C-alpha cells in the first residue's frame, strides 16, 4: 500500500475506519503505526503534500521552504511585553515537522519527569515509567551518537573554545543511519539518512493496513450525541492545489495530531474549547538564537553533521548549547547589510562558523484563531528567560573568541560584527529583547496534559477534557517546557497513548 495523493483523487471521498488521525508528523505517524499493528483500521489525513524523501533531498533550500514549510517559513509568534518575536519552523507535508528537524533525539531529564509526576500529578510519566516507550522509539528510528569525526570544523572550533573555558561538550544523539555529513537536514537529506517518520514509521503503518492520504484538510469534527463520529473536510485536488473535492470519514475515535499550533486551532474552530478552556494557553517555544564567528582560517562548516555536539552544562542557567550549521546560502541571507553592504560579508563566507543556544523557557504564549487558516500566536518571555537569553548569547560569543575568532555576529538586529574587545564593552544586556533574532522549531504545551481541566487541555491519556473519544497526540500535549529537542518525547508519549487507546478501544467500539 502506498500514500494516496489527494491531488490525484477525482471527486469526493467517503470512508469508514476505527480511528481517524489528523496529521502525519511525529505524533500522528507513531499513533497510526502502533494502532495498525494492534489490528485497528486507521486512516491518516495530512493537509500537506507528499514529497518523497529522495525528491526532497534533491531540492534547493528555497524549494524546500516554498514546498514543505508552512507559510514559506514565515510563521511567527509575536512578542508581547518587550519580548522578542520568534520565527516558527512548522512542517506541512507527509511526515510533518519531522522532515524539517535536524534529527536530534534526547530523552528529557529525570528532573523534568519528577516535576511531571510530583508537581503535576502525572504519576505514570516518571523516567522509569517512560523508559520502555523511549526505548521502542529509539530502536525504531535508530537513535545514535554523532561520532567526533562527523563534526564540522565550525563545531570543532567551538569545542576547542569550550575546552579553554572549562566546560564540557558531548556528542549529539540523532535518528540517522548512514549520515554522510552534508549539513542540510532541515532542507531534506540527499542520502535519506535521517529517519524521519515518513521513512521509519508510516511505511510500517501502511504495511499493517493503515490508509494515508495527503492533500486533505480537516475542517470539521462531526459530533453526535456528545461523541465524535468522524471528520469532514476538503481535498486539494483542484487546479493550483485549490480545494475542490470533499471528504467524509466516519470513525469511532478521532485523534488530532496537527502539531503544537494547529491542534488548538482545530479544536477551537469546532467548539471544543469553551469558556475557561486551557486549549491554546501555556505555549512554550524553546526560543533559539545563533552567533556567527569569523576566523582567519577556512572553516567550511557545511562539511560535517549539521548538529553533532551540545552542552547542557548550563542547564541551571536555563539554556542548552547546540551545534548547528545551516547551508551557506541561508547564512548569506542572515548576514548584515544589503547589496554591497551584504556582499562584503559574503566574501568571508568560507571562514564563518556558527553555533546556537536554546532556552528552557517559562513562556507563556497563546494560540488563537486568526482571520484565515493560520493561527495568531503571541509570546511573552519571562524576566528570567530574558536574563538567560543574554547570558547564552554572550557565552557563545566568548567561546568562539576563546577558539581564536576575529569577530562575531551577534543576533542583534542592525548590529555590526564585534571584536573580542568590543564584546567586552558591548551593552548586550541593555538592548531591548525585541531586537534579538529568535527562532523556534518546538511549539509545545498549548493542549498540555494534566489531571484537571482547570489547568490542562487533555488528561494523561491524551483525551480531550469534556469529550469521550477525541484525543490529542502531538507536541501540544507536552506538559511543560523540556529544555531539550522534543521529537523523541512526542514519539514516546504517542507510543504510550496508542497502547492505552488499544486497551480502551472495545468500549469505544461498543458505544459507537
């Protein structure tokens, strides 16, 4: 069985199944696989296109952004209260955002698990309780350490600086097999070495009988007598991908796996988030920022794994340091100036290194219905997160100077590159946070799990409060900011929730 392209479907669709899953990303693909392997009849509906991994890997970066990044990479969380606005990377295609990540796979710390269990009452989510689910996912996607020889020179230089400053660096863990270090994971792997869910999970789901449709946007969760009875929507099977056909899927259980931003919007649009609901609240983002460094020597940071080393040494300061080297063409677009002003920096592109940091943030942000299909997202950074952000930026710059950098480009809008002496007197901490360039691939928590509807969106099994057979399984249910990349945790929670849903399914079947 293969993925069915909605664009190729003539007319309308009318289908029946046990479970309909809206979205094919890390949560939806795992749910589809586990439920299908347990013998349930599953249908997956994906709004985006199906672009095979081999085709995606052959695209130019600009093609990838236009084709598979929602809003062409221009999604944003608008900063409030003197907070920076945060650019959001969100996938739109078979595989969801997993096809756009760097492949980083970390378990959360035991401290986070303890907080979920002790402070939030989610007693099953201890490190011991989650271990079997993490282990199943790690095996399925081949989580492995990036060897030192796969580090780019950009990363190696940073590690040299870290050693001189006396803090440790560790190898990153990623879902790869046969990585050749081409450094373009966010834009499609030419070697199909990044085992995103379109390669690792969905083929297994379809082999077990799941039907997967691309180009299908769900607009309505049909409800009868207090229960969901299926979904309806439109098919992008018209000219220029316009919505022409209609579909109706009857199901005994509905699972929203639209992602951290769109599950809240789907639920709100269908009257499933009434007055006082926590749906759309409590958003965290893990805001990230990068520092470019200019060296005398050639760096050619694109030669090596994109994300190969990290340090969580500063977790008490609320940030993680993470290697990254985006393609040179993307770096060029982020260097200062325009025309000749930009060109003078491009002449040194071969000598530029990059490293980043990511906040373990408080938030909170909110997700509201916008005037069209896309959500309106706002974000208010806490006072201590602002302190952590400036501390992280300064540390990354100091580390590169310790490694011998001549200048660094701080993520400050309008700022020129600075030398080590200039950094020492640069009033970074006095700059308005609104002038800091921030990005995020991790919108989490807007339907967070909990033990009561008063402060959470779903229960510990992912079931939406106030409903009997509507579940949410994606990044939006993460109970709190993680401080590490969330992909592995989303997939582990999805594995756990699929197991629980299989156990509960005889009741759902009887009540349908």
